[in-house]
């Protein structure tokens, strides 16, 4: 029978390969931390959107944010932290959209009101100068 001897470089490659495999395996098994800070940020964004007038001026994105926040909290309760983080991030984006939409709509209404007031003042000035 022949003896199979491995060279030092072959043994080293096997050793490195096993080390990489074990490291990747352990990384894959590592648990995902609970996204408590993301949940808090998302809740704050929903509160901000609500105070910006989201209920009145952007109800659809605000409701979407609330639904996704509920889904995030449900996923947290099930310890599905990846889903919880994803839902919380989506809720934050929807809440930011609601806040921006509400502020924009309120600003547009204010501009329209100012334009109407200016039109009335011009009519009044024209009427008095004639």
C-alpha cells in the first residue's frame, strides 16, 4: 500500500477552508438583535405625521404606517426580528411620507387662501379707485 502524504500547503488549505466554513456557519447561526431602536424611531415618525395633520391631509400613508407598525410589533412578539425590522422601516417611510404630504397640502391651502385674499384686496382697491 502506498502512503498518501499531504504537503504542508495542502494541509494549510484544508485548515483554512475548515476555518472559513466554521466562521460562515457560526455567522449564519448568529441571532439578529431585536430592533427596539428602529421600532422607537418608527413610532416617533408616526406621532410626528399625526401631529403634522396626517389624519386629515394624508390618511392613506398614515394608516399604512400604523398597519406596518402593528405588523412590526406582532413580529417582535413572535421574535421574528428580521420581519419586525423590515416592517418598522417601512412604517417609518410611510409615516414620513404622510408628514411631508400633510405639510405640503397645508402649505398649498395657505397659498391658495393668500392668493384669494390678494384677489379680494385688488378688487377692493380697483373699486375704490374708479
